[in-house]
C-alpha cells in the first residue's frame, strides 16, 4: 500500500472509466426508449462494465496478456455455470471474481481499491432503486387526470420519473421512477391509496 503512484494512477483510471461509461449509459436519447425496469437499470450496468474493463486493462498491463486469457476463461465459467437473477447480480459476480484474481496476482493494493470503489458505486446506484407502478382499472375518459394525480404524488415524494406510458384502451398507466433515499415504498403506497376513489386504480408494484 506504499506504492502511492500506482494507487493514484489506478484510482484515476477507475474514475475515468466511470465517467466515460456514464457518458454513454446516460445519453439523453436513451431515456426516450425506457419502458421497463430493465432499461431503467442499464445505465448503471454500463458504468459497472466500464469499471470491469478498466480493471482487466490494469491487470493485463501489469502481468501481460496471459491474464486476459484467464479473465475470459473465468468469464465463460461465470456465464454458463452461474445462475443470477439479474444483470446487476452478474456484474457484481464478475467484480468480486476480479477482486479475487487481482489479490491472487499480488496486486493487493489494487484489489482493495477495486473493492472500495465498487462499494461506493453500489451505494450510489442501489440506495435509490427503480420502481414501476402499473395502475389499472381506471375509467378510460379519466386516464389523463389520473396520470396527473399519480405523477404529482410521485414528484411530491421527490421521485425521479424515468418513463411514463398511458393506455387509453385498457385504462392503464405505467410509471417508472426512482424513489429517493428519504422516502420508503410503504410511505408512498399509503399516499397512493389515499387518492380519491374516482381517480384511483389498482396499483401493482415492481422493483428493480
């Protein structure tokens, strides 16, 4: 941990990779195509994969291309022998594998940097997970008014609305949003249930 130059250089590489990954992942045009939780969470995944690429690059630079072959072999094992529930879990699985690999290669300081850096990213990304509410059973002629009421409550809670879709034929509203740290799903759900009966529908929750 006394190799200050390596630590600073490695940390700078991870920060740069995060910035560049976010630049692509959070492109304004991408937001228009978000329709569900998977698409809403993909920008975070892009950032994490950029960090993974940076980690592999540093390891290859320090120990040669043979490390790249090892990493691809491990990647194949993870892909075909491990079952994860989401892309996010797969990314974490790859990260912890790379942490173990770099520690085994003797880059103990880099393994610590990767762990702390990833811990910080997970805290930033996962303390405000994406949610989707599907509101059904709304009168077709009141879909717009109902959407406005639900949108107002979400914004009142400080939620960041990612996408919103209306279906006039089915009397349905779908809103994808991020819940702020200061609020909880229970608090928001209680307020949604307090909406006037003529503007309230059946709310189905889905969390990313």
